[in-house]
């Protein structure tokens, strides 16, 4: 039982150390900035969209049916 508790404490300490290093060196932000964002921008820039400049703009005469 004592060995099991020390094993749990060791695992928790290692996990805490890893999470501290991720926080201290801002590794999650660097991952998002250098990997995720360029790939997301490239993906969303390739998407086909309809041309909003060709959509006719008309003003509604009767905005509310109550008036």
C-alpha cells in the first residue's frame, strides 16, 4: 500500500512538472501560433465562398407587418 501511494505521488509530481514546463515556456501558445494557425488559415483560405459583391442590395419597404 505504501509503495502504491509513493507511485501515485511520483506520477503526480512528474505530471505537475510537465504541465509547469508547458506553462513556463508557453508551449501551448507556440504550438497554436506556429502550427495550428498557419494550417487553419491555409485551410479556410481555400474554402469556396459566394461572392457577396454580386448580391443585390434592396431596401425593404415593409420592415414590420404591424405598421
